[in-house]
C-alpha cells in the first residue's frame, strides 16, 4: 500500500516562530488532507489540498502532486497550535480510504 | 460538514469482555469508516462500514474481532470483542460525503483494557 511519511517527527517552537511540516507519499493520490489532533484527541480538518496552494489565517498548505509531497506552513505560532499534525491521502483507485501519515508532534512554548 | 456524536467517550473494561461503540451522524453520509489509534501512534483504518451489508475490513482486522453494523446512512457501531490489553487504543469513526472533499471525525472512544 501507499506509504506516507512526515517530517520532522517532533518539533518544539517558541511562541511567534514559524515552521514548515512536510508530507511525502509514495504513490499517486486524488485526495490529500491535513489534520490537527489537539491534546484532547479531537481531529480537526485543516485543509483539503490534493494540489496547489491554500491559505487559512496563519496556516497555509502546498501540494505538488507530481513530486509526491505536501507542505504545511504555520506562521506566528501560538500555544494553541500544539498537538499532532497529520497528513492523510487517498491513493488513486482505493475508494475514498484515507491513509494517515506518521505525524508531526508540535509543542509551542511561551 | 457533518457533525458526529460518538459514544462512549472513554471506558475501562475487563479483559475477555466486549465493548460496542456508537457513531451517530446528523446527516446522511456516503461513506463511514472506523479507525484505531494505538498510544502514541498514527491512525490505522479498521474497516469501511457499508450500509445494509457486511463491512469491508483492512488487512490485519477480522469480523470476529471487530464486528461492525451500519443499519442506515446515519448510524454505525463497532464492537471490540474478547478484549485484551493490546486493544487499549482510541477508536474513531469518520465520515465523508459526496465529493469527499472533507472527512469529519468523531471525538473518539478512549478504551483501556485491564
């Protein structure tokens, strides 16, 4: 099956810093999502981004499907950004099933 | 996007027993899925819940251990059977609608088996 690797696995930032999270996938996809899992375990959908670039406030994401990677940018980080960030993909031809990446655990400190 | 109510939110169970988790959606949805998240790990798909027919299980998951029902387009249950401590995980249901632009997740069931 498709492999989805994220980097870095862990990241500690001071409040106000910027960061870039990366997601590499091993096969063609027709759907890519970024999620934030907060410290209470709730998964929040951040972006649907199978290709191109999107921005939502301090967050933006870019997917280059032909090169099989996606990037999530967090600017001016806040303590509420802490948690785990997952990318998840639907491998072309696999009937809507999301395969999750390995995750990046982010801690934002004061 | 759909709103999901998942119950129970957490439970502590004795080994050898079974627990049924419920997932109720506020609107009809095309696809419903069940995931497992072991401690400190990513999410792994258990199965796709099919309305009116048997669920489609992923490799490593079997119906006898994780029976799933989906009687209609808004409700599904996952049962974790004959539990052992290795089943201690967070179990999440997820839905997506037509177009599959967004996937919504329930708040999860945190299961501890002692």
